[in-house]
C-alpha cells in the first residue's frame, strides 16, 4: 500500500482488520469543511465506495447519510410549497400527504425505495380511508393520484436538496385495473337528465331551498351559491354577479374568497324563473327577520337559515340530499347540478366559447373560438333564454 493510498488498513482492539478512508464531502452549514470517515470489512468494498463518493462529490450529487424522517422532511417542504398559496390549497396539500405520513412518516427518507411507494399506493386503494366514508375501505383513484403527485413533487425537492439520491416515486403509477375501474365508475355517474331536473324542481317549488337549487342548476358551484350575497344580485338589470365571493370550509374554519381567475367572476343574466324565485326568497327572509327580532343575523347572504345565519357547502349538500330522498329521486352530488346545466346548454347548441363564459372557465375551447369570438351580455342572454324555456319552463 503506497503512502498516497486513501484506503488505510487498521487493526481494532479485538484484532479484527478493517479498511478506512476519510473524504471531504463538501461544506457544513457554517461553512467549515465536512469530512466524513468510512470503514469497511474489505479493501475491495472500501475502494468501490471511495470511488463512488469521490465521483459524486466531484459532480456535486453526493448525498450525505442522514436520519431525517419522511415526516420531518414533509414538514419543511410544506412550509416552502404553501407559503404563497391560498389557505384551501395549503389544506389540500396537507391532506393529500396524510396517507404518506400514516404509512411512512417515521421512516428515514433515505430508506424509502420504489417498492415502499408501490405498497403505499396499494394500501390506499384497498384500506387507506380514514374519514369521509367507511374507515378502512379504499380511497378513490383521484385521491390516490393526488397523493402520489404531491409526494413525487416533494421528493423532487428532496433530490435537489441532496437529501436523497433519487426520487422513489418518480416511476410509480396507479395499477391499471384500479385506473380502469375508476374510469368506468366515472362514466356510470351521470348528472340528472332534463326530465329529472324538471321532476325535481316541480317537487320542491314550495321548499325553502327552491331558489338555491335553481342557482345550482344555473351552473353555480356550491361554494358560489353559499357565498352569494344579495348585493351580488341586480334585479333591475336581471343579473347575478357569480363568483365574486365563495364560501367554503377549510380546516374547520369558514374561508371566503373571490374566484381564482377573472373568468370565474362573471355576470350571468337570470332566467325569469330564477329571478321570481329569488324575489320570493328575499320576501320570505324579510318575514323571518320580523319574526326572529333581535335573534336574526342580517348577514347579507342569500343562502341563510331562518335566523339569517349564512350556510356552508356541507349544510347545503345535506339539505339537498334530504330533498332528493323525499321525492325518491336518483341521488346525485349537488355539484352535478352544474354538470346538468352545462350538458343541457351544450346539447341545445350554445357555442363552446359562450358555454365556457357561462361556466367561468378561462379556456373557451379551440384557439379560433377563444381568440376571435368574444361573448358579451347578449350572447349570455341566449343561454339564459335556453334555461328558461327548456330546463326551468
């Protein structure tokens, strides 16, 4: 062995022979040189590892051995990933990673391999549900795909920060049979037909939520219905300022915000049936305010209970399901009322760009339509007329 050989032979007190080298692997956080000592049973192992580490340090890709757990890394990653996002988005990030924490959280991040991520996905699909349904049943493919996407993004950052050598989730996919089953289930879930919508509306004409259901069937999102204020409704002009305010539940707290895009804030002309129902609902609320006296809360929202208290999407969902059950209707999600509306409008020939404007989407379809066709209030009035004569009338 030459004097320049980095591999040193050492004899332990027990008499056992080992092989050791010391290598500079970069700088510590305080700027000092970071020298590490490595010991192996054979010279061959020591030489191979020395060559690998030296090559990686020269390229700047060396990952120092560490004991950072998955939970510790995700805590740090979430601070960075959510610092400029809305509260609801940050909550979605955190929730998506809960299964990862449950299964892998206490493991060292450097120990995680591709097989661990595949096992996580299989567990989520078969028994990963902890809330929002029967605990211990499988989560939907959409939820699993969201978790995988967030984890993949987080591990990309771990690679960049040289905490791990490679992204263990980079090539993990949803099992083909699960993805196929999810597509089939999605295809089977259909919004109400025109006839079902009419049956429902006929059956709830005298119900307190009649106006709110009409708003949903106009294509407003549940959060938009809950966030709608009387000041957003111009009865003289016959328009609704949809999307100016949404009202959702985030981490157990009510969050109110504007639409994410300019397209989401849209002035929709009201079909005559909707205007009539909203006027009747406003009159009803005035009577309820007189009856309640000082107990009434003048919140200014359209969707309120008998004491004027504004309501949330979960409250609206439960009440709508109760109405469906009362009428013996096929159960669909309240959000599917928006699908029913847009499906109907598309079916009667409303142009794609007008349909997108009505829905509050930023992309009107093909480039020619998006660039050269500019829907205005007169175009949207056509959509309102179609709803009145075909869906509500």
